[in-house]
């Protein structure tokens, strides 16, 4: 199946987008190197690894710093990119003569932006890399290496391996997306939306967690290795596990709910989307179904309000608090908690129903780097003590892409911290809701000067307007 099968996919290989992207990232690295008094940095793809006592291993996951420069299919193990202020970046592309595995052709289409040198042996590549780096540097201490350091990494003793000051700067800058990156993320969102619609249909038709997973893969045109993260496909009480992974092949006797958290990856950039569904069947719909349906509707409005509150310079920690304040009202209004919303919030009762953060930065990594970093030099803003899972604490700024993913769950391990005698909890109702597991609704938004571009909802709207189910 072709990936570019939708009219509404954004064309991303245009000179305008590529020129701007490479100009921006080159400028960022030049400035970071200069600030760190470094002459050159080697961004190393990494090396393939094997399982214990085996000649096979997990899929190769290239260094994300390199992925900002070349799409994943070209970020071949052992390859590297050399960056030096004022010089055209140089890609050393490893292309062994191999008859076990196919080796991709070098990304010659990027030769406007990168000098590309192809090496059939790792040894020749390493020798060239060291020579070239030393030519760019006045002193070997001016050479930085960013990448995983293993036994095979030929680091020279006076090179700087993963210097924190350089990495902090790179991580901090990455939060602001270029137009090319945004285009890639729009496409990743459409892939996700196609998968989600097929998943919902599969669930309606009685599919198991495994069936839903497979329907998602087919419709989003991704294989397991291409997913930005392992699909979370949880039916019934399994939705109470935030990152549920088992994908059961058999269905429960009664299917109550589906929570699916699954994304798309396009040119290395991710979408991260969650939807939750109630299994509606007029013959079996009961009173608890009605409560869960009301919860679902309230959670959608809850998310809408949180998204509406996003703006540059807004404090995400304040939004995290707002999430719990709004959740307090929902839990009280649905009679799950029998106290005031103020008491539910101030006594931290809502935290038993939603132990994760409101969201995180998104990009080359699903939980993208730098979310708790408040300066380019690496100052950190840790999350508040009562929200330890909050991954994003820095001020919101324009062209960040964030997830907004409020949830409400019935998690036995958290609820059991409260006494059965605590009358603030409607234990009977909570017990009857455990079979639905929980709800999460997750969209990805780009911050504008005012408000947001909702990549996720735009993607669902685009595929609907094109007649895709
Ligand atoms: N898919 C993981 C998350 O939503 O953070
Ligand atoms: Mn997320
Ligand atoms: Mn997610």
C-alpha cells in the first residue's frame, strides 16, 4: 500500500520547506557549537545491537539528533553526520556490500543541503570521519561526538562525548518546529486518523484487541517497526493500564469499551492520538453504560476547554492544575465522588483517577526531549510534587507541538489507597465502572500566536472530507 494515497497529504519535499528547515537547523547547531567553543560535532546514527546470546536484535533506532537531518530510512547504522560552523554538513553514509540485507541508496536528493560520501566499509568510514573532524578542529578538544557510546565506537581520547552543554542547546531548540517538521506531523496525524477510524469500526464489528491493532496497522499503512510507539489497544478493564500492551486475541464475553492510543510516523516525526469508545448495543445498554457515556461526553468538553486555554507564555503546570479542577467537577457531577469539587481537588482525590500528566512535547520522539528544560543551558523545572508524571513544565511558546490528553480511569491499585469507609467515594458506582477501565482523549496541537492548530482534529476532518472511513 502506498503511503501517499491521500490528496490532503502535505507535500513536504518542496525546496521552500527543505531550504527553510536546513537553514534553521544548521543555524541552531552553528550557534550551539560556537557557544560551547566546539569546532565540529559528529552526530552518529548508532550501531545495531543483538539480544543476549543471539544473532538477532531489536529494530535499529537511529539517534534522533541525526533524524532531524535525514529521514529514518537513510539513518543507517554506523553512518554519521559532521557539522561545523559555516561549513556544508557532511553525511558519511555506510553502504556495505551485503547479501543478507538490502542497503538503501544514499539520499542523493538531499545533496543540495548535505555533502554525501558513501563508504562500503565501516573502517574506511571511521578513518574518514576522524580525519575530517580533525581538519575542522584547531584542537581535538573541539571535536564533539553525539550518540550512543559502545565498545565499537572509535572515540578518540580527547574528543568530547555527548557534552551536556551542546545537548541541552539542541534539545531546547528542538521544541520549536520548522514548517517542514509541521508538514511531516500533519501527515503523521492523517496516518493516525486513518488507523483510528478503522480501529473504531473493527471494535464496532466485534474485533478483539489484536484485531483492532491489525486493523489500525493496515489502515495507517504502517508495519510494527514503523509505528512511533507500540499501539496501546485496551478493551474493558484493561484500559485502566495507561500503557497496556497485551493485545488479547480473544474478546471478553461482553465488550464494554475500547481505549486506543496509537500514532503515525512520517519522516521520523510522530503523531500520538488516543480515542475511547463505548460499545453501544441498544439491547444491552444499561445504567452504567449511561454513566460512562456521560463521562465520555464530559471528557470531550473537558479536553476542548484545556485546548482552548493553550497560548504562548501560558504555564502548562497551571493547565495541569486546571485539568484536575475540571475533573473534580466531572467526578462530582457524575456522582462518582460525593463531596464538593473544591474538596475533591484540594484533597487530591482526582489524582487517584488520573495519575499521568496532561501532555508532553511531541516530535522526533513521542515524549520529545526538553519538556522540563527552561533554558538552552539546561536549567530544569521539575514537576510539582503531586504531579510527578508531568513531562512538560516549561513555558509554552509558538510552534511547539504538544499533546493534550486528559484521562479518567478506574485503577484498582490507586483506588485501594482509600478506605472503604471513605464516604467521599461512591464505591458502588466505582465498582460498576471498573469494567470500562478508563477514558483518555489525546490530540496534538501546534501553538500559534493565539490559540492552536489542532493537527489531530484537522486530520480526522481531512480524511472525512475525502470520503475515507
Ligand atoms: N502514547 C503515549 C502517550 O500518550 O504519552
Ligand atoms: Mn501522549
Ligand atoms: Mn498517547
